[in-house]
C-alpha cells in the first residue's frame, strides 16, 4: 500500500466519511477556504490510479467510493510511525502519547486493562 500525501489523505478522510460521493459532495464537506473543484477532482483521480478509490459513472457524473478501508490505512500508517519515529518500540510510543497528550489516570487505567488482555 502506497503512502499518501497530506492532500490525498485529506480527500480520503472526506470520502471515508461520506462513503460514496461526487467531487461536489466532497467539496461540500471541506472547510473554508474550500479548494478549487479541479484540485479535488485531480486528487481523486490520483487516488484512483493508486488503487485507493473506485468510481461508478452516471453519464458525465462520477460517484467515487473508497477501495481501501480507513482502518487498514491507519494500521499501515501507525506501523510506519512506530518504525520511523519510535524505533519500533511500542512502549516508547505509548510513553510519548501519555506524556504529550496528558492522559488522565482513568485513561491510563483503561490502557492498562487493554494491555492486560
């Protein structure tokens, strides 16, 4: 699975949220200032070439849908993050999250319960 650029990830997040939609549907969900229609259209076509997005044509209108699940891409991205920034160490990653995100005692207890399973 290829790594996505920030713009590609942003469009994929929109598509994962809507499930299926046209470029206009995706633009409707964009924060202001909205990117040009042509930019979103180009990014969607790139995502299609990379195998992340499929489409169904209705005349000149294309309805796009994700071919890669959010969770699958998230697992891959988390693996990259772990390898590239934490030397593959889960304890270092969890320690970093606990310190940087200022996790509450209850959140830390929840993590311990998950780890004990």
